[in-house]
């Protein structure tokens, strides 16, 4: 239950999903209590902490901005780091957007597993939920309630024969992220492509990095990785976005038809309700925590 960081640097190259630009990414070890910090090496190493404080917009991806400097589509990488149990990491990149890779967190997870993680001399800190907080925007709903686990219950409903209604119960523990949701890919619909391109989005999208759905099937020749890959990817997005809390959370999230904007609004509402949470430190045994600060 100590904090961790990467044992060795990781170098990755790829293409941004929405910008279509080439980007080089390096993940490096960071000291205890650093969290995740993006470093724009093309802009004199300008730093953007992975924090809800810097969320600028959340249309088809989560975008951060600090002092006019933008960092886009961070959720899949953050999900991989949180899911692999990495607490502290410098994320260096030379362009505006994290590479999309295959549309999931799998490539990032494989690289983290290859180099390994190292334990640090500091207890892991958690944001522990003390009371239920809920957020709703039309039929999009999200709530978080007290729990000694990091749990997510995600429900989606799309009028498409490959999706329809799907629900997933997920608990982040003992490698469950890699086993259950890490390889679930992002998805979109052919009917959205023209609108996205007109908005200068999905410029790097392809069948190699997304599931592309027609009205009654999909364009991809490769089969789905899970029968319910869609709700698994939505759960992946939740884990990635909630990494912007700055530390793992202890609580049960319930999401219904949610998206990046709902995730950001839920986190903001939670943090503004100071009686609803506290920061605790792990003392070594499961479910054994001590307060790290008073609200």
C-alpha cells in the first residue's frame, strides 16, 4: 500500500485521434505525491497537472488547459496508469494530443508491465467518499457513495443491435483493470463522421483505433474483444477521467448514460462538497486507513 512509480522510462509514438498529428510520448518516474503531470516538451517543458482544475472541455474526449496550453484526449492513458497501480508519473509529449494507439489502454498497459513499477517510501493516499453525492443532466446520471473499494457500476443504452442496454459492475483491484476493461476500444458511428470532420475532430480516426458502427453492424473486420466491449470502454473512460481527482478514490460510482462532461461535473460537485470526502493514507492492511488531513 505504498505509492509507486515507473521502474524505467517508456517511449511511445503514435497519432492523435482527433487532431491526426504525430506525437512522441515519454513516461518517466516521478517523486512521491506528484500524481500525474503532463509536460509539453515542444513548449519549453510547460507542465499541466492531471487535475480536474484544468479541465477545459469534454465533448468527444477530455481536454485539459493551463494558461492557454492545451492537452487533449488524456483519459485512456490516465486509465492505464491508474489501472496498473502507478501513482506518480511525468508524461512528456511533443504535441497537443495523447496518441490514441488502438483506441483502448492495452498498449500503455503492456509497456507499463514490460518496464515494471517500483514502490516508493510514502503511503498511498486515497480520496475516501463519506456521503452520497449525485449529479444529473437530463437522462445522464452519476452518483458516488461511500465504499471501502474503488467500484464502478456503469449502464449504457444505445439503439443499436450490437449495443442496446449494457451494464457492468467493476471493482478496481488486483489487476482487474487489465483483465476486464483495459483492452476495450473506443467506438463511434458512421453517421457522426461528417459532423466530426467538419468540427476538425476524429482526423486521426481509423478502423485500427476505433470500433466504427454502421446502422446495423460495424465496419471493422476484427470481432469485438468482449460481447459488451462498449460498456467496458465507458467504464475505462470513467476510471481515466476520475484519475483527475489526483489520487485513487474509495467509493462506489454509479453511471447511467454518462460521458466526459458528466464525469467532470460529478468530480467538481464532489470536491466542492467538503463534508462528503476526506483524504486518507493506507496503513498496510486492506481497508485499514488513517486520515491524512481534516476537512
